[in-house]
């Protein structure tokens, strides 16, 4: 009997979200974040249509969006995936890696120069992140790992914390929504 080979993903190919406003989405991701539009597909389905378009995230990964019209969507669907599902806005989000805090500062200034406001910076101890909202109500994060050793855990350590009873979560781990300083 042949030995089983484990197949693992090589990297993220793309993640896809919905948009009601493809022009605002294009302007945000290409005009403000500098991600080139790589591909658009238009398809008819039943009496409706959908568009599927892709932005270059770098290193072969893409961020994609759908515009849907009469293909089975609810008329009042929401694109803000966390809020649309009754969750805090920060639960479902996109996080892009940057290499240094200097790159994070350059990104923050570039976004300010391009008219983006409402940004927040949070130091997580092991990483520093810049947060902003896209035009679809999706939280976008730029993250710099500042202490890889502090981030690292063995699988056993991570699993133990994953299974920790809620009443044993230490008070010093508390994160309040107001701890984020405006960038």
C-alpha cells in the first residue's frame, strides 16, 4: 500500500468578500492601499449577473470581491461581515503583514495623505497594528511582528490556552475597546 503524502496549502490564493460599491472598493484598495486590480470576471446567472474582481496583495495572493445582482442574495444583505452577522467589527478582518515599524509609519502617513481617517494603532506586545475601515465595512489591519519570540508558542501551549476555562482567563489580559489610540 502506498504511503500517504500530506498535502498542505502553499499560501493563501485569495479571500473574497461582497461589495455593493465596486468603484469605492477599487478606489480604496488601488487608490489608497496601492493594490493593483489584476482581473475582473463578469458572469450571467439566471436572470442576474455577478462580477468577481481581484486585487494583488503581493507574493501571489489576491483579495477578491463580488458584486451580485439577482443571483440569490437577500435584498438587504450587508457587506460589513462582522456587523452583518451581529459581531463586533474587529472579529472578521483582513490583516496584511509589514516588516518594520518604519513601514507601518510610512503606510499610516500615505493613508493620511490619501484622505483616510479614523485609523487606530494598537501595540499588542508581540505586534503593532494599524487599523482602518474599508468602504464595505470590513476592518483592515496592517501588522508588524515586533517580538517573534513573544508570539511563539508550542502547539501544546496554544492548545492549552485554547481550552482554558473562561473563568481562568487572567484579568491582566483584558482588552478594552478604548485602549486604541487614534493614529
